[in-house]
C-alpha cells in the first residue's frame, strides 16, 4: 500500500527516539552501564579486562537474539556466568541499583535549543525508548516536561522497533494520524519503517547525512520542517 508523504502543514507532533537522539551515555557505551566494571570488581577484584570484554560480547549476543528488550537481570546473568561468576541476588541488585541519571547519561548539546523552539507550537513529544530501561523518562524530565508530553515504553509494549505497534501506539496516544507525526531516530532503517507506515521521518546522522532516507546532522534542522 502506498501512503501519501506528509507535508509540513500536516505535522502536529515530533516523535523522538531517546537514545542516540536526545541522550547519550557518558563514556559512549549503552550496555552494560558505565559502572558495570566497578560493580563487578567490588565483588570479584580478580576479573581481568579480557574477561570483561568476553562478558560484554556475550551480553551483546544475548541482546541481539532477544525479540524485545530483555530483563536486565537476565542480561547480567548471561554476562556473569560467561566468566564463571555466580549471579547472586545481591550481585544482581548491585548491578541494577538506582543511580542518578546524570552519572550515566547526558543530553546532546542541540537538544534544549530544539525543544525550546518547538514548545510554542506544542509539537514535541517523547518517542520510543533506547536500550536502557527508563532513559526516555529521564530525557522527558531533563528536557522539559512542558515540551515532551509522553513516553512510549518499548519493554511495556513488549516489542522492538521496527514493530508497527510502536509507531501506531505513539501516534494513537496523541490522538493523531501517522501522517501528522514526524518520527526522528538515529537508525535510518527505523526511520524508513516509519515512513512506510505513513509518518514523516528524519534520521539523525550527526557525523554526516545519509542519502538512503531523509536525514539531518543536527536536531536544530528539524525546526525548518515545522
């Protein structure tokens, strides 16, 4: 089925992916969390850098094989067992303990300028989660609760992008048609999937634009579309 491309006159909301678009992990790694090694060494000081690398690779494979965002206790069990460690309840609790978001996450420099400019039109909304549970909620608060009006939580939905349920849930939650939404993600294939479902879309490619799908190198460029 062919869908009519959205125009700027149609657009009523911007659906932002969180990780890689609004926020990034301090240190550059999403999973495991930046304090993973520190926490493991507090329990087992003899773990080597080579063992950490092997554990993280096993965790990456576990994530890639999961049909939806996996339970993080299960993720940590896979990594710990891969290097012969016992994932005791206390060990898992320490790895998943709550920490201030500012110790592991930061906003991209172009986020606040873009959101503040979008605010008068009422057309900015939070989109899907990145791979860390709760990151979109943190961006929601760190950005400005008066701008980001909602969060679509993929673990709760039980799916992963590009499952159409995610895109439809986000637009339906705002009582809008897909053609009234601009979907923004750092993965061009996921933007392409949104466009196929009738949304407008832009891939955020901060290093260089892509010719495969419509893209921007900074969020500020979105303002010209609205």
